[in-house]
C-alpha cells in the first residue's frame, strides 16, 4: 500500500491547490481518481465500481460561499484504496467515505485560518511594493503549507487502513468538531455577502436581474445560463476592445 499511499497524498495536495481550476475540479472527483488508483493497485474494474458508488453522494455538491459541505476528493482517495485492498463492497466504501469527507472540510477550514497570516504578510509587502514576495506568498508559501496539511492524511490513512481512520475520527474532541461545524456554517454566509458586495455595484446589477429572471421564467438549466453569461462577457470584452481601437 506504500505506492498508493504516496500517490493519494500527492494527488490530494495537487488537486486541492486548484492549479488547473476547472481541470483539477474534475480530476479530484472520486470516479476520476479511481482510474489511477485502480491502475496502481492492479484492479481497475473494481476500483471504478467503488469509485462510482462513492461519487454518487457528491454529485450535487455546491460550494456555497466557496465552502463545500464535504470533501469529495479526500473521501475518494481514502475510501477507494481501503475498500479495494480489504475487498469491501461499494456500499461499505460509501460508509467509509462519508465521515472522511466531513474530516476534509475541517482540514480545509484550518487551511483557510492559517492562510489569513499569509494575507497579512502580502499586505505588508504590498505597502513596500515588493511584488516578488507577494507572488511567493500566493504561490509558494501557501502551497507548501497546504502540502503539510493535506499529504499526511491520505498517506497515513491508506498506509495503516480503515481501523486507523476510525480511531482518528473517534479521537477528535467534540468541542473541536462543534467549533468547526459552527465555523463551517458561517463561511457560506460570508461568501454570499462578498458575492453580493460585488454584484451590488450599479453597473453589474442589470446583469444580476437578467440572470435571475432568465432562470426564473425560462426554466433554462444552470449550464445554459452559464453559457449565456460567458457569451455576454465575450461580447462586452469585444465591444470594449473595439472602442479602445477606435
């Protein structure tokens, strides 16, 4: 299990850095990760079956206020290898994935708390005009701190198995779990507030109402609205660039 433990640790870190934005969002899904896990462990068919089962609870996840209610990436990277190595059924794999996904949310909240320090550091360097340090803080320092937070979890979980995961979950104090739960409930509200702060600008409000009534009265799915929005952005940019050239 050493090879798959190293792979899942590195994979979890890379996928959660969001380097590729939409690409990493797709690749971190349990079903996608199952492809690589199955190849490494030599049982691709069963890995994909388990990955598909673990994927189902996370299909409709929405990051309200940039805060996911569960970490689908961590859930898949731990539940699939453990279930595959122990010969567990897909139903048992889902039972393992659910608490692990919740644990991942706590880890992400801890990461965001730590990153506040980097934000203040960047502010100080911005006052001095030191763009090199600002870039290092945003890309290097935050990525390294994320590595030390994320890599060990799937690595040790897969190295020592399901019992180690269960014992760790049992060892987390109730006060800590309760505190993270409260913080997790506040973060979506903060995210919505920041979004409304941007949308509330008078030049953007017409677009807000266009999108709202388009969804409300046309029954167009969200993907269709996103396509309309993308086309509107492209048209605005083309119009502005034409104005500048003119």
